[in-house]
C-alpha cells in the first residue's frame, strides 16, 4: 500500500515524495555526491546552485543586508571498506567523529547494506551468527558490538571475486534503504532526520518568491556534518553572515531526558527565539522546545552571527528506523518561508514557547510494499532465483502461511493437482496410486517473525516471537504488519538506553518488544484494521549478490519449496514408478506440526498397504561457511552442491539411506555434500511412526536473519536431486 493523503491534500503527498526521493540515496560523510545531485535535480528552475571545494551546495537569493544562512547537512553516518579478507568478506570502519548511539554498529548486524562501488551500487549483507549453530550454547557475542565485529558479505568468495565485482578499499557502505509509511502522516527509515532537513530546504526553495526576499539569503546543503562539521566550517569561513538557522536534528540525538520533542506536534527548536515564536503564532504553527547546550553545526557560526536551530522533530534518531512527520516538515517550511521573505532576523532574547495550537489535519498513510513479486510462468524451466524471489517476498509467519500457499499454487505446472489437508498443508500426489512404494518430499512454507497479541493504550502493538531468532535483529528497524486490510508500516523501538547504553546483540535489554505504528492510542491503531494474530515481518525483498549468490529473509525454507517446484516442473508424472507426494507444510518453525499431521496419515496408509518407503525433508543445511562460525562442524560449502543432512538435533539418518542418495547423485553427475548440523527438520517426526526419513538441503549462512544467503547453483541442483530421487528410488 502507498502513502494516501486525504482528497485534495496534494501538498503532503508532494513533500512525502520529495523526502522519499532524497532518503533513498545513500551518502556518508565525504561521499555525498549522489545526495547533492538528487538535491540539485529537485531545485526550482530559477535556482543557480554553486558547489565549493568541499562539495557544499549553495543557492543564493537577493543581495545586501541582512545576510542570512539556512543550513542542512547532506551526509549520514556509515562505513568505509578497510580491507578484503581472503574469503571475500569485507572489513569496515565507521566514518564519523560525531558521537553516535552506543548500539549504532549493532543495528547493522544481519541487515542488508549497499556498497557504493565505482561502477555502481553493489548489494551486500552484514554477517550474523546462525541461530541454529548457537542455540543452547549461550549467545555467541557477549560484549557490545563495534565496527571491528562487522563482516560484509557481497557474495564473493575470494579477493579476486571482490575485485571482479568492482568493490575495493575505501568504498562506502551504508544500510539498505528500507522506508515504510506509518499512520497519521509519519514515515520511517534510515537516518531520516538529516534528509528531512534537506527536504525542508528544497521544498522551501520551491515555494520561495525570490522578489520578496530582503537582503541576502543563502540556502546551503553541507557535507561532512558527521566528521566535525567540516562542510559547515568551510561555509563559516567563506560567508559574511548576520543570522544562521540550522535545519538539522539536535546534535548527539535527543535522548538525554524525558521531555523530548515528538513528531506530529510541530517544529522543534532547542531554544526558541521571540521572533520565531511570533511568526509561528501568526501562522497557527505549534512549536516544541527542549533546552540543550548542544548547538551542533551552529557552534561554528556563533562568533560571527546569531544562530538558531529549527527543524522537524524525529523519534528514534540516528537509527535505521527514524520517524518523521510529514506535517512537521510542511510547517517548518511555512515558518522558514515567512521568516526569510521579510528579512528580519530572530530577536536575541529567548522566550518560552507559547505558540498557538497546530491545526489538526489528518494525514492517512499506508505501508509501502517492498519489492514487486516476480511473475514466473507455470511451465518450463525458470531460473531458481526467479521462483525463490517470489516466495521469499511473500510473508508467511508460522500459522499464517496462507499467502505462501497461494503463491505456490500459482507456480505449479498445469498437470499438478493440489489439495489442502485439514492442517493446512498443500500436497501434490503423482505416480501410481496402488501397489507402489511411497515417497514423500516435504518443505515447510512458514518463517519466523512476530504475531500481534494485543494493542496497548498508547497505540503500540504488543507482540510475541514465533520461532527461534535473535530478536535484536528487529531492534531499531522498520517492519510491516500484515493486516487484513493490507500491510501497515511500523518500527520496533530500540531499548530506552540505546544512545548511551550498550548490551550484546542477543539480548534486548530486558524490555518487552513492541511495535510503533505512529498512532497514539488504542482506537487509532484499531482503525488501521490491525488485530491480534496479525503477522509481522521485516520488509521482504530478495536480492542477488555477486556471482551466483542471493540473500533474503525466509530463504529457510522457501528454497526448499522452490526445489520441489523445480522438480515438479521438470519431471514427467507418467514415468514415475513410485507414488510420490510433494508436500508444502505449515508450522515447522513452531514444532513441526504440519509434518506431524502428514506422518500420522502416512503411518496409517502404511498399515493398510506397502507403506511409505521414505519421507524426505527438503530444508536448509545451516553452514559454518562464514568467518564468524566455528568450522569444526556444519561445514557445507556454498556453491559445491546440495547437502545430505545426515545428522542434526532431531534425527540421525540411516547410513544406508545416506549412501543411496549419494549414489543416485553420482549417477546423475550432481555434485553433493554430506554432513551434520544443528536444528530440527520435518523428517524427524516420521521414524517414530515407522516411516524411514532423511533430509536433503542446500548450504546457507546467516540463518534465521533478514539476510540468509544461498547459492543459485546449489538450489538448481537440489531441484534436480529431488527429481532424480523421485524417478529412481
């Protein structure tokens, strides 16, 4: 769903589009070129921008006194690549001297990132320990995360492969642009506070009437704000000024006390000036004030000019899920326009804020869908990732797999007749119906995530985790609530002390996880159509990495589902000598419940006839093939073919079955691996009921995170292996 203001409300929609456009462009300190070009492209035709030697972009209007500067910074905090490991993983260092939240580096663990390479953006992910490999052993990281703990995976597995991808030392790295619209005109995304300042000044210039500007007005978009304000310092040394207004979030981030400025209640200034208050009152604009001794970039001008700070307030500043209110941006633009078009600087005396109440204007917003599903024809051999992309981008938290099941139905070949059993499993049966051995392949449709359990009085959602994962992978991140009326954007608030506090990434500071939708009471949340039982996931998108690798949330076990679909598309059901059932199961992550229902039915069939020869789970092999893991076990190498998951926490496969699968793969010239890992799988419920079981897999890393990684060659060969077993067992 997209941002949907009320009828006739074109202004919020335009400012919303402008902010999204600027926020979608990455630009860390010293690497702001793309942000500058996005700003330049958004300026009105009359504006003549200039760029100085530090990359600051300025637009000057009028001449003479008074001489006024409006200043916003373009940069965001991020990283640069410092070295390339022999394994192809990248090491990085944070590029910012301004104090950042204590959890800044932790917010990047297990998240998609973008590398600004010379030939264009290269997608990557930040490695995270696989949940399965550490479950029961305690958290793998017990100290606060720093940039020295971060390994970036672009899909390359050697230094040469990194070079071939066009990536190298000094390239910038930022978290991926994931933006969601919240309720009541709010929007959330990475470091929106600084880009909101840019949007305010661009919109101001678009509305400005140059002939009404008295004196000289310079509107500046500064570089290197997070490294000692070097761009602003260059402007301070170059310009003769009487008055400066900094349109920038409060330095150090609001988080030092309980009386914080809140989005949706008007523009914010740490210390309001009488002239600003007078003008705001006349316009009917409310103002918020939080006393602070942190003037930010304005400090560079204090010896030469009067300095004020005026900006739209933000919630959860300097996180990947900063919340900004579009109405606040519009009011900030209106106030600045009124101030600069008469040329009078703010009075030097400071007065408590007593502005008139802000007019109530309901601005409805729906969540933005992330990534259109890729249509895949129902016949023929499609690329494995083309199918996987569609399944990964379909939400299906355990017990809420319906949309995934529908997507699988659409991807089946024409001959496959699907049925849904009482438990919700989707099944396709092929081959002889009588007098034949039975084979069952099962892949689960569900994924980990959250379910809504209730709505608090303050409008926040109360949630519970479903399946095993590090909950801090959601901390300070945007999410989507999959409600009946459509997806609704939200934010998982970081712990209260995220600015000054610390903590390990596997602990949430003891706080109950909640979701902020931008609403302020229970009734407003309920009007969005959200109810207990609704599922919550990260915005879901599958992306290709370098070479043959790809990444996304719920590769476990949408890749298993993809392998079954590849096999179904490739085999001829008339040539099968066994009765083969392809099952897509529910509720694996919460206790193998869908598979348990299948096992009972097959055990009952076995008592009546020849019985099931074999039940095979097609599920992930959680691999230690990353620099973060212990390499003594679970060593399935990405790109070397499927894996027979011979031993895990839930099952030990009969060695004769393992050898038979390996032999069939060899006969078909399929590369294959075998090994042991941790975790459970659907096949483990069958042996207790008399049905032999096995598991075949693909190797994956960063399991149960938003950035599970898979090699397309392994997935294609896994589909071939399923077909070979179905035809030759």
